[in-house]
């Protein structure tokens, strides 16, 4: 009996210390979530404006033959996949969902962002790991995404890369986050359908034909192709930064929910163990009294 | 209509959002000024010291890196990852 009490006491202590950890992580996540969602909404506004410009450019006649819209002519380039995951674990299925989605993509080169992502690529496909990327999602700065975007654009223009894709986690609500695969380049696979949906048309000075109703017209200075060439690194940088911010907010939200559930389960487990411990202790005392009484009666 | 909505946006958030009377920036073709009612257009911005005039006639200066200027019907947006308000 006393061995059982000792075992229960050790388990209660162990559950208690785990509870301290999950409670602390829940509080840290709750503290960070406001800032993370604020940063997310700021970067979302910037990304939306960028997407409007690129949609207008991609739909214009001047850019129809651009390498950014159609992709490189020869098919020898690599498919590059950027995988954004968390810096730490204990965030429910957050990291696993992103990795599961990334595993389904036939990529020739992987650029990991976030410590877990770096570890995963190093462990599972070190031959595919790019020298770019790395670092943490929490401290990812606009300068980091700019450097990455410029380097990717240079290689894309040189024909080294034929497609750039990115795995990130979309923040829907604090309870719901979804791993998403999106294409950044060529624009024909991502932005062009959007551009047509938004009804963008390029405006030309010599245009005399009647403008279709509902179409949005835009002028480009000096011309659409030149603007697109300069705008693409800015666009990629904005989208990558925006998705890192979104994934970070998702990670924090997932961790908060996971730690909340873990804390609740821990409390229930501790209560059950305490009940069992008290019963065992009471049983031992009752047995001792019975033995003493029985001994005294002889 | 002499005023327009101006938004100076960076990935970290809006550096300015409000009404303005005019905006002066440097595009690839040289310095340009935007007033209310400008035709919708897009141009690339070059790094330069820029400014805008508020409806109360005060001038606000800002430094802008490479970026984009998006002029829509009622809204003018300056997009750059490097913007410092002075």
C-alpha cells in the first residue's frame, strides 16, 4: 500500500510540474497573440495593395510575354518551395500540418523559414536544403524577406528557377488555422486569374474603343513591362513577409489553444490522482487503526 | 474636390493614413506631384525625400526607398518597405 501511495505522490508532482509549464506557455501565447494579430493585419493591408498593383500589371497587354507572367521558356529550371513553420513545438498540429502539405510537393530546392522547418529539412532532405532562408519566424524582418526576394528574382530571371511555391499557415480565427500551398511565380498560375476576376484593363492613350462596363483601367509609367520588372521583387518580399507574419500568428494561436486544452486535461488528471491518493492514504490509515485495535484486544 | 485619401504603407503598418491636398514623390521619369482627381495609374518610386500637404496647409516630409505609387479613383497609396516619417 505505501508503495502505491509513493507512486501516486510522484505522479501528482509530475503532473503538477507539467501544469506549471503548460500554464506558463498558455500565458506567454495569450500575451503575444495581440501583437501577432496586429502585425498580421498591418502586413495584410500592405499585401492587398501590392496584389492589386501586380494583378493590374499581370493582366496588361505589355506584360503578356513577360517571363514573370509566362515563366521561363525552357523547362530546365528548379521548383523552389519555401516552407514556413514554427520556432518551437507544443502548438498542436501546426508544424505537422505544414510539413504534411510540403511533403506532397515535388520540389527540387527547399527554403525553410522557422527553426522547426530548418531542423525538419536538415533531417529529412538535406540535399534539397537551400542556403537561403533559416532564422526564426518571430524575428523575421522586412529586410530578410527583401534579401530573399531579390535573390530569388535574380535566379528566376537567369532561368535557374521555373516555379516558386510557398507553404504557410492561414490564420482564420483563433481556433482555426489551415496549412496552405500557394504559387508566387509565374504569375500566370496565381495572379492572372485574380486579375481577370478583378476586371483590370490597361489604359492606353490611343484607346478609342468603348470601355467595357465594370472594367478597371490603369495607366503605367513608363510602361507596364518596366514597372512589373521593378515591382516583382517588392511584391515577392511583401508576400513572403506577410505569410511569415500570418504563420507566426497561427503558431501562437495554435499554441494558446493547445496549451489551454493541455492545462484543462492536466487539472482533471491531477484531481483524479489526488482522489486516488487520498483514498489510498485513508485506506492505509484505516488499516493501521484496525491493526492497532485488533492488537490491543488480545 | 481638392482633397484625397492618402495612405503611406509599409509591411509593418501604415506610416500615414488620412486626407491630403497634394503629394510630391520621385518616380522613374523624375519628380511628380499628385493632386485630387488624378487618373488611375501606377509608377515605380525611386529613393528620395518626399512630402505631402495636409488640408490645414502643413507640410509633412518623409524619406522613401524603392517602392510603388498606386493612384486609384479616391485613394493614393505609397507602397515601400523603407519609409521614415520626419
